[in-house]
C-alpha cells in the first residue's frame, strides 16, 4: 500500500471514529474526546475496524481498556487462523457441496442431501445419484422426490444468507417469507433467480428440550471451536449455544449482534449453559441476558441434550478435516443425536464471551 493510500485510509478511519463517538458522547465533551483518542489507538494498534470497536463497546465512557486482552479483532484472528489452516484447502468447508460429500465419505452425520446444483443447467439428484437436466425431469423431481419440508441453501454463502425453508401446500410449496410456488414456478425460480450454485437438504429438527427453552422450532445450533494441537490431538477450545431470541427469525446466526440473537457460553465438561451474552448496535457493549427473551426461561443451569455425543462428533470431525487445524463447527442437537450443519474455516471471534485471550493462547502455542 502506498504512503498516500495509507494516509487516506487513516483519515477516513479517524472521521468514522469521530462520527461513531458522537453516538455515545456529546460532541466535544471530555468523554467524546477520550472516546475518539482511545479508539484511534485501539483501531490502529489492534487492527479493529471502527464498526467492530463500536459494537464491542470500546466507545462507551466506562470501557476499561484493561479488558482489551479478552478481545481480538477479526483481522488479527484471521492472521492466526491462516497459520493453522492452509488457504488452498479452505474450500473443503466453504463449498457446502464439497463439505457435505466429504462428511458422507467420512461417516459424519449431516442432513440428508436431496439435490446439488453448480451451474443451474444440470441438477444432481442425490437420492438416486442421477442427473436431472430437462425442465420436465426437474419438475418431476420437485414434485415427487422432495419431502414435506426441506431447506434451500446457496453452496457458497455465510451467516445464513439465502437460506430458506420450504413446506408443501395444496398447490405446491410455500417458503418462510410466505411466497407460494407451483412445482413449475419453483424450478423456474431456481433456474433464473437463485444463486448459480445451490443445494436442497433435509430440514433438521431441534431436540424437544431446546424448543421448550426457546419457544422456536427454527434450527438452533451449538458452535464448537476445535483445534488440532502439535501432537495431532483434537481440542475443544470453546462452545456456545446459539438460541433464536426474536420472533420470525429462522437462522441462529449472530452476525456481530446485527440480528439481535443471543449467544450463550457452554461449560464444555458438563454441557451446561451460563447466562447469555448479547451485542447490540447502540455501542453499549456486551449485555448479560439471564432469561430467554421470548419464553422467560433461565439460560443458566440448562443442560444441553446429547452433549457428550456432540463433543465426540466435533472432535472426530476435526481430525478428519486435517490439514485444516482449527474449525468452527455448527452442530445441531436433535432427537436422534448430534448432526453437523456447517463448518467455518475463518470462524468469527466469540468476543462477547471474554475468552479470546485463552483461545488465542492455545492457538498460538500450537502453530
């Protein structure tokens, strides 16, 4: 990067920091000036974006900079992850088609695959391992092979973008937005409007205990962060449960607090939840959430069902995905046991749980 470009970037960042500080403190008050100076130093020295720093509460007048060791910026974490995960193997997790097929070959439980499509012109019927090329073949597949409910996903996406759940009705199908499709219209939609590469898979159900806690039937997973250490042994570095805590949301992703969902740390040894942690977009920082906002049931003390089996699934999967050495797994806890939903090579830092110092220490010690 040229010197001119660096100066331009620094000025732009400073202007953004100044604007964000005004959302927390009165303009030119002592707290405002402190927030601007503090975050210029944090963003420059610790490689946070101003938006990251704002969401994590670094602009708040009472933020204690001694707590910075408990956090890490996305840029700094990615730098560590790239020392553990070969970039040329990242597609094994990022490409959901490759990922699910590798899981099947490795005898790892995943949702049933019904369809894979990489170029829209040709569909692969995964139930029969047959191509579906013509419009008539596709309509017949949609009409006769898909179950009452199924999930549609882009093959390359993150944070739940493009995910939709379809349910059969008397004319065809209806999605989570209430849009109805005849079989012919669904095929046309997949061929013309949806991303080039997509898959259709089984809709996995939550364990009844999770539905009772959250009041939501939408899939809610546990994020497991694994590391293969220098001796080749898998470690569980961290786990948090991702309950859906707002009505009409069908994905449990957090997206740095933008969806309003809560994340709840899990005691890895026992599978018991603590109080939830939430990041909101006001710059207040991390809020402690004691009860589920929809059901009023406490998070603390809730024991996740099938916990030991889920831990074993995460660690066994971690070994099979070598040479990728650190992965963030999203695992569903179902009535039939744990099921892998996704894997993330460049997983986001779970900063709201204030454990990144411990996590990065183990990662750095095993590079």
